[in-house]
């Protein structure tokens, strides 16, 4: 049983062959693929996909750049305009209905945009954290350059059910945060060519490691389109780094997934 806790199967790169991508994933042994939402369109599409494909588990969220779409002049690429508060309300309605497994992705981004956007990003991030708390759902966190601030906010809300997706901050800070707060970290499929991800695979508390792809991004080999079945390679790497059998590594991550997402499947 393999799991991909962070994917974007709603991406246009999968429009032509989604059936085959999902078939390859299930044939490789994946029993759960969490698809993460970014804005209204992907959030709604994910709910549809989950009805079509039982392996897909929906997480709805607002990407930090989409969260500030009203500040288009401060964003270096075009972002579709939408009513953020209406979307927050929609996400809460789905949380209340029990139709989602997590809130995400959500968080803070200091890579594409500057400090003048941070207050607006934090407002949306905190609103989504509060929904997660009210409905006892885990959060899937995107944070770029603002890892420390995101951790401060999460700690202030005393949330424990947290997965940092594709964490690229200091490894030491991640390991300490995992030890202190019990937060999880999902490691993407390009870890074999990334020393920092290997350090996390090796040194995070073993009960707090998860696998993800962020597909179609972050492929194992540059230039490929990534897809969920590539978590298999990350489990191989985890087993090599820890001196475990592949079965042990797979079982460990599967148990971690079940614990964080409060699910048996
Ligand atoms: Zn993502």
C-alpha cells in the first residue's frame, strides 16, 4: 500500500490520459492519492474526480498566490480573479459535509511575491487553519521562504495535524518542528537527486515521514512529467537510507498516513 499525499491531477498535463495515470498508480500498489486544490476550479474538479476514482481523496485549499488574487499588480504572472471569502465558505461547507480528507494546499509564499502581500496571505491561511480546527481535519502546507513564519502561525493555533509538503527550508528547523509539534513532512519523488530531502527522509522521526509527488511537478528525472506511481521510488530510497526492507518502509509510511488522515483506506 503506497500513498501520494500531494498531487495535482487536475493539472492540464493530465487532461489527455488521466485514466492511464491512475491505472498505472493502482497497478504499482497505490491505494490512496490525495489531490490538492488551489482555487475554485481545481477544488470543484477534485470533488468530481473523487466520485469517479475511489483511489482519489480530496483536499481543498487556496494556494497562497491565488489567495491574494485581488493584489494582481503585486504578482509577477496573471492569476484568475475570484472571491476568496466565498471560496473559504465553500471549503468549510465541504469540511462540514465530511466530503474531504484534509484542508490544502494552503500556506505562505515569499518566493513569488513580497512583504506587502504577507498580511493578506496570512489572513487566508489563518481562516483555513480555523476550518481545519473546527472540523478536526489535517492541513497540507505549502510554504516557500516563509517556513518559520508558517510554523509560528501553526504553533499559535496549536494545530498538530499538519503535513508540510515539499518543505525546502532548513532541514534542522523541520526536524526540530517535527520533534516538538508532531508535524509530518511529505517528501517528493525527486529526493534521489536532492540531498536536503534525503536528510529529511533519514533524520525525521520515523513516525512523521510521508510520501508525495506534487505531480506533474518535481519528477524523479528532470524533464519528465511526474505522476503518483513515482512514490514507489521514494519508498525504495527511504528503505536504503534507513536500512529497512522495502516492505518495512512502505508499511511505516502507510501507517503514518492512516494516523494523520484518520483513515483506514
Ligand atoms: Zn502543490
